[in-house]
C-alpha cells in the first residue's frame, strides 16, 4: 500500500468525527423539485447538504438526475459537489464501467472536473476497466456487487464455477483492494447476500442502499454487514430524508437509529470476554441467524432424550428448516465461509437431517451432491451412495449437528466403502459433546458455524433465554467435556 492517505482512512476519520454511518443520497427526482430544471436540481441538493451535513458521513449525488438536464445539469452537479463541506467525502453514484481507455476518461471527469472523492462502478468489464479508478489511493470506488433492485436476480445470482456471480465479485474486490480504496455495493434489501459478502470480504467497506421505500430492513442490514469492529458499512438513505417535512430531523433520527443498533451489535462483541463460557463472540452477521433459529422453534429447552441415549436440557430440531425456506437459505449461506477454505470435489449429506441443508448448499453453490443411504437398496442399482461420483474423489460431509460423532462415522464408512475420501465435516452447530475430539482422533476435521457455548452466550446477553435454562445447559456441557 502506498504512503498516500487512502480514501477509506479519510472516510473513517469523518465517521469518527460525525459519529455517523449515514450516507445521504442526493437524488433530485423531478417530482421533488419546485422547478424541473438544472437550477432546481442544484438548489434542492444544496438545501439538503446545508441542513443535513452535521449528520452525514458522506453524500452520494446521483449523476443521472443531473445529466438529464444536459450541460447545465452537469454544471449544477459540479456546484453541488463543491458545496459539500471539507472533510465530508462525496461518492458519485454514476455506475461507470468501460474499457481501460474510456475508464481513464471517466476518472478525469469524476475526480478532476467534478471533484468527487469516490464513484460507483460496474465490475462487468473486469480488472483493466477498474484499475484506472483505483490507481490513486485518495480516490475511492464502490464496485456493484449485489444491488437492491429486483432485477439483480437476473444476473447477479447466476452460478459461476458453482458460486453466485456476486460472490465472485466480492472475491475479486477483496483481491483487488491493494490501496484501501475499493469497496462494494450490496443492497440492504438482501441480508443473506450481505452475510455472504461480509464473510468472504471481512475487511472491505460496503455501501448498502435500499433502506426506506425499497424495503430494506435497517437492523438486519447492520447485523449482517457490519465488520466486527462496528464499522465497514455505509447506510445509504435518500428519499426517506429528502421527502421528510424536516430533512435535518429525519437525518438526525436515522443517525441515532443506526448508532443504537450499531452499539448493541458491537457491545455484544466487547462483553463476550466477561461471559461465563469465554467462547469467541458471534460476529454480527451470525447473531440474527442465531435469533432466527430460536424464534423458529429449532431450539428447545427442557428434558430430551438424544439419539445417543443420553438426556439433554436442550434439543435442536433443525428438521423444522424444511418448513421455512428463507431460514433454510440463510443457514446454507452461513456455511459458505467454511466451504471457501476447503478443498473437495462434491458435497455429501448425512441422512436425514443433513440432506435439506446440503441440498440448499448444492443449489447455492452449484456443487454436486451425494449421500449415503441408511438402508441397503435391494432393487435397481443397489447403490449405497446416491449421486454420480468417481472413486478417489473428495467428499465434504455436511450435517446439521455434531454431538458424539456417531452418525458421521456411519456416513463416512459408507462413503469410504464406495471409494470416496472424506477429510472434513461441516455442521451448523457443535454441541461440544465429544464429536470434535472423536473425529480428530480418526484424522478428520470438524468445522462448525456455531458452538453451543457461543449460542448460549449470545442468548444470555440478549435475554432471549431464561437464566435457569442457560445454567442447566452450561452445566450439561461441563459434564460432557469432563
């Protein structure tokens, strides 16, 4: 990285100064203007800047509404950018992107003539089209990744090499960000995409439009997209502020709301070291999923007999996921960071509870799926492992829970007998009842999205589960580990 001050270091300084993650959009829709003209657009935006600047970490003018007025509109846009107080970054929402020589011209127009500090661009033409925009560390770029419009599903979720296209964009952006000046645009309307992108690009800044009329849930977006340091996400709001009776009051209220949620998320991380289990804290992107599992009845407290024959004060009924497709999709997305670091040829599901999750993962990633049968098939092919594969291929074992490891060994035995190799097992929840140690003894690695201790710490801090239930389960874990 060069010694020049990067765009995001400057943005971070403004965020600290204003105590705000609010990026205020300047979108002079004709119906909002007293006069549908370039001067009308200019005056509308200048009033917004003047009345809301103290609450903004950045302003984001949309060039299209100015360009619609021709050359006078272009001049008006320049005036608006120049009027933004020093120290507040301006992100030009222009969605540029073309071959390298054309991009160089866009760079001059955006950063030199207009005076913007950053710009939104399309990744469709590849690195050579992006490179001119990120050559100067002082100038920032937000690369379109998973946008907030309904039509984003047409291309951005298409599978490429087994992964949604937007996931590939996030990977590339993380690789290209060498000057601390490249971020991503991910809509607040898709918390699952925010979760996946944050997992794959943990350090990148995300610009999240879509809160307000587009239907984005502010709390879900912050929980999914914030970095673990409580930064890394800009909440972009335009119409909700511009159309308010008092834009200044609306901006102040939005800033306060964002900060309140941000404080709750980051305080949980900071307090974890004082929680009884001392388990690593859940990242913000996983806390909402943990709450979703509890609300859906996938977690129950009482007295239950497990498959192993033991009694337990907690029971995970993850078969309920089949009745909630959206929650199942979120669960599958939570596995992605663990899959990204492993080498395998196909997914393998542990029947029966692992099948829905592995199927959702297969659909999400495009990865082929096999599964061992629990009973011998006495007709047709008589196969013990269903799905196409070649002996010698590596299968990644997917299941819902890990308790003692018994069901995993049963599945691995059938897969191995068919000629498949198993090295890693990925589950949603490790109950911390010996499975990790048993698998490790056999040369296998267990990876878990959650540990039971992490879930208990989170639910205790939020008050979602009663103290008696928390204590009973912690004592149960201690007995199992002792």
